[in-house]
C-alpha cells in the first residue's frame, strides 16, 4: 500500500503544483481582495472531475468558503481536510524579490503569497478527494474538504458556516493543512482578548493645574499587567508544554499637543492554557484595573470589555486524527513529533464547539516567508506529504 500511495503521489505532483500556481496567481488577501476569482479556479477544477462541491455563505450572505463532500458507502464518522484559500497581506511589495502573485516554480520552490499558507495544501486535499471518488462506495463515513476564505481575517467564516450548515455532517475530526515537515501540531494555546478603557479629566497640557492624563494612567496599567504573575496548575508544564502569556498589543489615545487625553484604550491579548483559562485571564486583568483605580483614581472606573475567547486544546498522540497522521508519516519514513503551538489556530475554534472537535493544525511541506516577504513552499517533499495525508484519510475511512 505504501509503495502504491507514493507512486500515486508522484503521478499527481505536476497536477497539484499546476493547480496551486493558478490559485497563487489569483490574489485573495483576507479582507482586501474578492474571493470569487480564486474560488472559480477550484470550482472549475472540481466540476471537471465531477467532485460534488458547494459554496458556503455566512449569516449576512457573504461568500466565506467552498465545501467538497465525498460520501462513503458504509456507515461511519466523517473526517475533514481543511485549508485556507485567503492569504496574509503582501506587506511592502518593494521588499519582495519577486511579485507576490508570481505563482512560479524556481529551484524546487513554489513561490508567491499563499504557497505555504495554504494554497498548496488546498490543491493536495482536492486531489486526494478526487483519488477517493472512484472507490467512495467502499469507504466508511465520508470525507469533507473545507476551503476557507475568511481565515486570515480571524473570522474563520468558512469554518463557522460549515459547522452551522444543517446539511453538512459534523466531523469526527479535522486535519488542517498548515505547512511544516517535522511536526504534527496537536494543540495550541487559547486566547482571551479585551479592550481596556482608561479615563481621566480632560485638560490643557499647559495648565498650571496638575492633571494625570489617561495616557499616564494607561502606562501605569501596562506596568501592573507586565508585573502580574500568570500561574498555572502545579506540574502543568509537563502535560501542557507552554506557559500562559500576556501582551499589551495596542494603545490608542490623544490628539495634537495641547490637550491631555481623557480616554486611552489598550488591547490586551492573553494566551491561555488549561491551567490558566479565560476566567483566570479576565480575573487577572480586572484585578489590575481595580488596582490602578485605587492607586490613581480617575473620573470613571476602568472598563474591561472582552472581545474574543478560545480555549486551549491538546490531543494525545494516540487520539484521532493525530494518531492516523503521525502513523502515516512514520510509515513514509518521516520522523515527526507531536507539537503544541504557541499561536492559536482554527483548532481552537473547533475545540470550543459543543463537545469539542479534535484537530491537527499543521503538517506539510517545508516553507519560508510565511506571512512575510518572499513566501515559498518546498516541493521536494511534496510526494511524501501527499502520500501521508492520503494514507491517513484511508485509515480513518477504514478503506479496504
């Protein structure tokens, strides 16, 4: 079976790369470009191979993704392959050594925005779905391929629309096609985010009366937050390998020079763990706000307004779909390790679903420049990566 899958992957490489090139050549920056052109490329490809697919829309009717569904002929759970088709912005295009939408292959690298994250993975997953179609009747359950075009905005609209779709089968697990050859990402820190509003009396900067501005009060709050401890459960680092982390990521206040600010807003981002969850994060930030108000009283209490919350998640290496992916990688001769990621990802969204949906959030080809300049994806290992996902899907669908 292993040799057959590697041979099949080698046969598919040219087609996989060609489709990925066409996707890269259609800019699809999250929140900037329209998604119709990039989805049209895939829709044409899927239609030409008689793969059942449909567009996904959010509650406002906005286009947020594409869903491919392969129904097996025997009862069983459904599994999902997920890759995003929207991308990060280009940044300073003058800093790139090639056009961000070049979509070419040079010295074994597929180049352009989205090559690594995650248009090559989208192409791989669609080709695997096409491989399964002819033998779908022998499979248990089914396979969905989710192609999200609202991922880099942080909205994950495609995933949300998929999970809310009453006609879609709820997946038993999801494998997300983020790149990286040496690791299977089986978890990630959660997050709790809030906007904190600090108040002070307005005044003239040249006044003889001393006024503690909102900016000064906010600066003190930043100090209090930086000094706050983020405890975890005893021994948590053994079970969950990353600590909680708090960052003040933005400050907004003031205008001109002659008026002292009467309001300052802070963006506070807390990366959570099972031992320091959203409730603990909210308590810590609220305690710091109360300490500020006691130390430097203002005309109104400091207000903490939560804006986002996802739980941390972590699969055991023997838990599906991680077990299937790791076993398939090992069978293909790849020494991979299970990893818990620092940044949050769509796996956190899935973990927050009722009952939780287990997910892996990364295994793929080597890459450079993800979210930066000169993004590119290595193609030498593409046949192995293709075969690994193909084998994992066959194992999950209990293919004969």
